[in-house]
């Protein structure tokens, strides 16, 4: 077989050929130059970022005839044989298929023998996280104190699965995802060297799909060239990746904005009929939605990626959307993508996602009913009026308060109530209808406060609503400490917020001590307690209830009812 895949042909042979890993190559080159070599290295990072390639380059650099050197010459016999994989002293092991303790014991027995052809024996263990626990334990001692002629290079995509005892014995290098721009530039270099014409949009699409892995990008490029021949087009890339065109996805968004649901579903049907899977379509929707959000927040990033033509198309739609709606759209799409992993009908789920997106676009302020707008404006006017009134009241209090030096000294101590008396004008605003409404929703309010912050619920449960106006609720407390803790700004704000949500209007919380409330209530003929605002039972009926309860608890045989007024025998 004469043809070789592009990722094999363009595999890096020198440290300077590694793309996007300058922090790794610079460190290794300096160590080689100063002869500061260690016995074990750990290369971790996403797939296709150059871990195994770097391991082979390091093996060539330490065994090069002209080395150890910063870069291998790639001309001597040692370098050429390591590149070909025919040198016995450089062993590449796939840990996924050699993961048992027996294979590691065999390796441990062989490391003690000196290299036969080159300076160092190098063991490259790929996907090392696949080794079993027993295999790691067998490798541990050898990794800690190997012979001087042995170098271990461990490579993995999942370093968190390695025992800490293994990691601590290695020099660790983290390979990063390769940036979008560097992948595109590398693809351009390869296409130009092969005399292949290309569309910039095609390379951009490949780089996006590769998600930071250059090997994946080269594999997609290889496949697209096999499909289209000597010219690379965006249509060829979409065909091999199974993606829908971005223009089609964007046109679906336009239909949703304009509330043309039948047209949007028809275009979705065309995409699926062309062979695009629903799972891939959701990803395409997410990418386009991300581009819309990126255009509104940081258009310079899109310019840096060289997508000026795509920006013109995005601009037409982005102007019709707000940041809030784009965020809601992304929430819907990401949630749908997660659900698709578990459903048996992903197409139905995708259609439901489009309906939800249409709801997001449909929630336009222009579509709000005029009556609702009028009600909201009325509430805002009331709120502004209340704020002005509160400011005026505070200003009056500040004006009439005596200066610190002129305050009269009381001749005798004055006992102050734990809660200030409520003014007559304020008490006259009490509404029986509003009070009944508050008592009805009080249990639900307590439950919601408990769900939000259980400590606030523990203090509030001691109180009971005893009265209410249109914009305030009076809660009476038996315990002073419960009342004072509820009055703390953070706790009070939480309760008022939930109360306002449940009533649909801004509500304030006023607290009093139950004894103080009873005094004020008796003076003004008000109900003394929220739990006793209804008609009180007559003494006789109350006694009958007590007797009935006692019979239910203890049985009729042992209960004897007597009258206190009867003469005792």
C-alpha cells in the first residue's frame, strides 16, 4: 500500500514541528541542551495534540549520534530507525491491549539489560491510564529507581485515572488543545505544499470540528480531499462531517424569529433527508447560536478567525436578538443535546426544541396585551409614589429629631416596648380581605422560605400573621429573639421577596411582639391573633370537643365526665 494518511505523512519529526505546544518543546529542548534528563516523563492532554509524537522526538534526541541534542538530526541511522519503528531499544507499548500485570512484569525483567544499539532504552507507554491496579503496583518500584540507561515516557488523555504515586515519580507535561488559528494555518500550509486549492470556509469548518486536535483535522482534510479531488470546498467538508450548512441553520433561525414555524420545520426536514443526524444538527444549531452571541459581544474574535464573510450573514440576524434571548436559546439547545443521549426518538426531541426556540422568539414585548401593560404601569406608579412618601417621611423625622447636645435627660428610666406602636392611620388601613388572603398563603410561604433558607424559616415559624394592608403584612412574635433575628436586613429581604412573588405586588414585612399587638388590638377592637380571628367556640361546645377527644384517645369505658358544680360525696 503506497498511500499514507496525511496525519502520518505530516507527523512532526522535530520539536519545532510541534504545533501549539511551545511550553513543552522549550522545556524539553533546554533540558536536552543542559543534559538534565530525568528517568520518567508523563505527557497528558487531549487526543491529537502531539503527545506520542513528542515522545518519539525525545527518544530520537537522546539517542541521536550527534546528541543528546536540542533537536534530532533525523539523518543518522538511530534517528531513521526510531522514525520507522524498527529500533529494538525504543519500545512503544499500547497499554490498552497490554494492561495486565504479566506484561508489566515482563517489561520489568527486560529493563535491567543494557541497550544494544543506542545510548538509552526508551519505553513509550501510550494510554497508560488503561493499566490495571496490579500492573501499576508492579511498575511502581521500577519507575522509582530504574537503571541509568532507561527512560520511561508515559502518555495519557486521562491523567486523573493514574495513581498519585505514579504521577509523583514523573516530570509532568500538559499538552494543550491547539488553537483555532494555528490549526487553520497548519492546514493552509499543508494544502499549499500539496498544490491543493481550498476555500477558507472549508478549513474553518474542519478546524471547528477538530476541536483542538490537529490529528483529527488532518484526518478530516484527508477524507474531504478524497471526496472532492484536488480542490477543497465547504460542501465537501459538510458531506464528510455530516453537518448542515451554516446558511441553512441561520435561515431556520430567521424563520423562528419571524414566527414562520412551518417553514422552519420544512427546512429541518430537508436537513435530515440529506443525511444529517439530529444529534449533529443540534451541535450545528449550538455553533451558529454561539456565533450570534459572539458577534454581539466580541466581534473582533470572529474577525481574528478570518470569518468576515460569515459575519455579514450573522449581522442580519444578530440585530433582531438580545443577549438574554440568545442565552435562553443556548439553554434550550444544550439541554436538548444532553437529552438526546437517552431518547429513542431524537428527531422528535429536535422538533420540540425548535418549538421551544419559537416560544423564546415569540415572547416579544410588542406581543404583550395592552391591559397587562396598563396594570404594570399602574403598579410602577404606586411603587414610585410609595418611595417618594418614604423619602419624605424619613426627611421629616430627620428634621424634627433633637440635636445630640440638646436631648432632654429623662428624670427616671423609661421602659421601652420591644416593638414600636403602630400608628392609628396605619392601623385604619388594615384590610380583612387582604388579611384572609395572607393567612391562606402563609403555610406555602413558610415552605418556600424553608426551601430557600432553612435558618430563616426556623425564626419565622414562631410568628403568625395578625393583619395586613394592601402593601404590608404584620407578623406577631412570642419570642423577642425570633423577632429581632427576622428583622435582620438579609432575612427580612428574603421574606419580603418571596411574599411579593406570591402576591404579585411589592409587600413589606412589619413585626411586633404578640403582647404589644394584643394591647393595641384590644384598644382598637382588632383581632388579637391570626389564629383566633374567626368566631370563638362557645364554652359548652368547647367542653364537648374536649370530651370527644378524650374518648377517642382513651376509650369510653375508662372516661368519666363530672361537673365541677356537682356536690362531691
